[in-house]
């Protein structure tokens, strides 16, 4: 395009020289001379304008030329500000997202089993890679830190007391007491000999055997009668005493410092046991290995289930207006947050990137991108200049004569 524009300018110059030399012999050539003269002026002027954008015309450092190399950094800052204000504004982003219909488009894409499988595969590969990279010792420290922060540091006694109080107030403990009493009664019925031997073993050796047997039978019947009474009487003194003890225990767990301290000591003693720490590591390693293996296997139940969930989610996005609206709002809120928080950083990236370019290289890149159209400006300038020159000469000749 440079060559074409230059050749046209040269042609205009040749025409001007020939017509200027012969116009006295052929007066009509004066019109040709005027047109070619105007074309040369227009072509040279536009050549200067176009060249001045990218370099010094003919190497002469004329003021306000070589604009892009000399003002590259300012152009980068201006471009960054332009993008920030006109492309990364909240209004533009929201309008564009609403026009796209993100939720429905996403739903249509995810509802395709092939796309759902692709999402599942990519997510599985990423998650599996992360799991494989996790160091056992580092994860042990992380798990222990989380466990200590969430389990060990908070007091256990007050929450246990509150939970126990709610449990007692609901009356659900009665069924547990009934079950325990019933179990004891059934054990006594099934094991009278064991009970008798236990009683006999605690009697003095000088008691006659027949008397020991009577005592055994009497103790067994009394124990059986006692258990039956506790089982059948909801207001038995044992039940009342047990309820009172349990209620008092829930209060002590919440408000009595000695009870709280005792529970905390037992908690720390149990959780500081090396076997408990080793169990935590084993559980983590086993869970990690099982999860990584399931993620790597395309036929695993986990992969199939995740794929099904993705497809169902896509179908719901397509059919559920409320869900689609909620996802759209979430996407808009996330986009607005990112734009409002980071748009200036994006503008700075643009400005810094342009500032890092070599001036000459920048000029060449821009000229290569838009130079074809700029050469059309030169061609158009030559043509328009010719027409303007011809028109001016014709009007002046018609008004004033030769």
C-alpha cells in the first residue's frame, strides 16, 4: 500500500511536469496541471501526516512528529484509562452480562452430557493433582492446627452441659433409662447363678452353705424386685434421683469451675495421646488416597455421580427461573466486585506493558496493524487534492478569465 500510494504521487508529479511544460502550447493542459498540482499537494500533505505518526519525516526532527515513539508512555496511560472508564465500568459490565444471559447459557452448556463429562474430568484432574502434591507432614500440621483450633482450644464442658440440658428437657433420656433397666432385668433373669455366686463370694467363710444359699436366693429376689420396681414405676426414687443428678451435672458443666476444669483436663489428656495423633494422620492419608483414586477412575461412582449432578444443575438452570435469576445476580455481583476492586490495576497493567515496549518496535507494530488504512488516506488525499485543485482553478478561470 505504501508503494501504491507513492507511485500515484509520482504519477501526479510526472503529469504536473509534462502539463506545466506544454500548457502554453496546449492551453487545455492548464486544467490538467492544476489537477496534478493539487494532487501532489494533497498527497504530500497526507504523506507527512501519516509519517509523522510513526517517525520523523525524512529523518528531520520537526516538532510534533514521531508522535507514537515520543509519546508511547502517555499513550499507554491514556489507553489504560480509556479501558478502565469505558470498558470496565459497572454499567457496561452489568449490561453486557444481562445481554448474555449467563445462567441460561451456562445451563444449556452444562446440560449436555459431553460438556458435563468434560467439566467433571477437568475438575477431577485438578483436584487429584492438588491432593497428590500435598505433603503428608505439612497436612499433618494443618490437620492438627485445625483440630486444635476447632476442637481443643474451645471449652467442651459448657456446650456439653447445654446440649445435655436440652436433651433432658425433651425427655428423651427416659427411653435410655428404660432400656438400661430392662437390660439389667433380663440379665438377672438369665443369670441367677452368676448373681448368686457373686453374692456368696463376698460372705464370710464361716457361714454354713445352706444359709449362704438362702441368702443368695433372698438377695436375688430382692434385686429382681428392685429392678422390676424401677422399671414399672415412672416415679421411682431411683429415677427421680438419677434425673436430679443428671440435671445437676448439666448445671455443673456450664457453671461450676471445678467440673469445667476436670472435663478440660480429660479432653487434653485424650487428644494429646500419640495414638490419637497417629489416627488423625492415618485417617487423612486413607481419605486422600481413596479420593484421589476415585477421581482418577472415569468409571468410579464418584465421577459418575458428579457428572450426573452437573447435568442436573444445568437442566435446573435452564428450567428454574428463580435459580437462574439467583445465579445471574451472583455472577453480576462477582463481576462488579472484580471490576470495582481491580479495574485500576488492569489499567496499570496496560500502561506498564506499553511503557515496557521499545519505541521503534511499538511504532512498527502499530503501523503494521493500521498502516494499510493509513495509506488509503494518502491515496484519498491525492485524489481529493486533484479534484480540489481542478475545481479551484476552474472557478478562478471562470470568474477572472485567463
